């Protein structure tokens, strides 16, 4: 099976802590390991930071999103995207990675049952 990979919290922060944009990380995994072409649906995912006010303080949280399809995040219907937020640190990034991995594994299990 495929493995979801994400980059560190430090990478995601980028220059956001000095007022510039944060970085995002986007990946995809084939749903058919025997063959793959551009028209095939894939498990697409991304991680990025959003700034929220928590207890009167501005803090970053890690956002993880995923969907199954062959479009980009910008082109897909927003209803198809699953999204979850995690604490803004390395532990939050790892929890986001695990959530994405679990989502991918669930898609593969569902497809193998068909």
C-alpha cells in the first residue's frame, strides 16, 4: 500500500512567523498500484497552516485535507474534500499524517471490497 508523506512543521511555517506566507505540502497516491495514468483517480492530500485566534492569541494550526479524484484541489467540488485541523507543532503534523494515512487505507479497503 501507499504511504502518506508530509513535511515538518518547520517547513510548513516557512516565513509565516515573520509576516510572510506559510508553505503547504501537497501529495497524491495512486489507487491502482498495477497501472497509473493521468486520467485515473488518485488519493490527493495536502497539509498547510492556518492562523487562528485561540484564547486571545494568534496561533498556527495544521490543516490536513484529502479527496479522491483526478482534479486539483482548486478545481474539485469543495464538498468532496475532507478536512481536519490539528495542533500547530510537530506532533500535530504527525497526527495529520496519520489521519491522512488512515483515510487512504480506508479508501483502498473500500475499493478492494468492490
